[in-house]
C-alpha cells in the first residue's frame, strides 16, 4: 500500500496493515524478508516490519539460501547474511 506522500507499507489480503511501519520504498516478502528503503538506505525487514539488522546499504537484493548481494554507498559489493554480516567482499 502506498500513501499519497509516497511512503509504503504492507497490507494483508483484506487490506489491513500488516505492521504499520512506513518506508520510502518497499518490496514484497520473499523467504520471510522484504527489501525496504528508509532515510538511511536499503535493508531487509521481517514480517513485523522490524529491521533484520542495523546496517544500511545503497542497494540490496533478496535473500537466497540465507545470503544476499549488497552494495555500499561507496560502491563496494558484498554478500551478506540475514543478520547483515558481510560473508564475502566481491571484486
């Protein structure tokens, strides 16, 4: 659901708010997490709308097998886990 100010949240099949938290941009849930953008950057949230970790990135992908691609604001690329820890630096 998106408000007139552009912020987005998740709703259930009946149109009720799932968690009532609002983001600048928001993706659908995939494997228990959704990509979300707040004023500090991209991260993943759980179904309660809570951040899965504290870090923020310039971009993140969905989790697959507990891992996701992420890019920092300085252009560094990483593979992170569901806790936001860097598992591997790329390139």
